[in-house]
C-alpha cells in the first residue's frame, strides 16, 4: 500500500506502451481559415529574402572587384568576408524549405 495517494493515482494514470502505440497525432493544415493567407505571406517573404540576398551578393562581388582594381586591401578584406557570408546565407535561405520539411516529418517519439 502506498503512503502517498498522488503517487498511487499517478500509477493508474500512466500510459503503458500499448497506449502510446495507438496515439496518432498529425498536423491539421485546414483548421484555421486564414492558413492560406499565412502561407502566401511566408512564401512572399521567402522570395523577397532570396531577391535581396542575391542582389546583396552581386553588389558585394562588384565592390570586391572594384576594391581589387583600386588596390584597397582593407576594402578587399571586408567585401570578401561579406561576399562569403551572404553566399552562405543565400544557400541556407534557398534550402530552408527542405530543412523545414526534413524536421517536420521526424517522429517525436
């Protein structure tokens, strides 16, 4: 006999392994009526982010070339670092949908 009634009740309420196998949870994408609007906003922001990132990447490449032409080593260093970071950011931004889909299908338990 258990001294603690809370511990005794918790033993009866605990889920067993067969109970967990029956538990199926899936996302319901049609629950909210405004989900289509949210998807369009996120897709538009994603496209805008890609356009801005590619534009900044092109500008940093032009600045890097210009700094080499005028022999400014400090400007070459900074523009080269910016060029690499923007390239990495553009790659992550471009593959963000694949990253989200990968983590969305992972089983939690």
